C-alpha cells in the first residue's frame, strides 16, 4: 500500500513539474503581453487612488459645503431656493445632486431635492430624485423609501408605491416599518390585493404591537378578511 502511495505521490509531483514547465514556457513566450497587462493593472489601481485622493475627496468636501448652504433655506421652508439656488451663494440641491452625484454628499443632495420637489407638489420629479438615493443608514434610507412610496401614491402608481413601502417596511425600523406596512396595506387594497393587505396589517399586529399603527389595526384586518 505504501509503495502504491509513493508512486502516486511521485506521479503528482511529475504532473506539477510539467504544469510549472508549461507555465514557464507560456510566460516566456508572452512576457511582453504580461508586462503590459501588469502595467495596466498598476495604472488602474494608481488611477483609482489618485481619483479618490485628488478628485473625489475634494469634490465631496465641495458638495458638503454646498449642501450646508442649501440646508439653511430648506430649514426655513424655502424649498424653491433650497432646490434651485439663487444668484448669490447657493446653487441648490438639484445642481449639487447632478454635479456631485458620485459622492455621498451628492447622494444626500438627491434626497433633499426629492423632499423639496415633494413639498412643491412635483411628485414625478420627487420620485426621480428619491429613487437615486441610497444609504446604509437604518433611519434615513427607509424614510426615503417611504416618501418615495408617498410620491407614487400621489401619482396613483400604486404598484410602485407598494414596492417602495415594502422596502421601507423590511428595514425593521421601529417607527418607519409599521407606518410603511399600514401604507402598504392601503395601496394593496387599492390594487385589489386583499390577501397582501391583510398580511401587511397582521404584521403590524404581530411584530409592532406597541406602535401607534397597531392601535386600530384590527378594524382594517376585519375589512380585508
């Protein structure tokens, strides 16, 4: 048995050596191509580092600075100027979102722009910008998804509204999830999907019994039975 294992190991070593020899021949034959390929990879990596250091970080700082100016008007309820800026010092959230869209502050500006458009009654534009927003924040992202659903409701696009409310509900956020589930139930009723509506309402009852939405949820469950 030991002799058989030794022969097998010897054969394996021969196979490895043959593979190494084959690889060496291939490398030698393609040395110039490999050199160019490695050089290209290094250039790309260095390019990414340079882009992040010399372009993206300064751009992010610029975007944050512009956001701070627009937030002042947003806090005052002056959504028109917050969105579009003025001729003085503020360029507005829409310009920030478009000009700095690759940065996190640019994405945040898209959220602000969506809220501004919603407040101004332009629900299609609100949905466009809210759909662009993404973050890993368990509070902001579901809130944005819920507002996106509200915008679709205003446009009577209940299928898209249901999708947005469902996304917000899946966050598990103790405040936003039950609100979104209730809204999800209502739009499912509009779509004639009573079974889906019942499921949303019952999820509030079972998973969020202490929420404000749970206080009268039994009557909605009874409606869709």
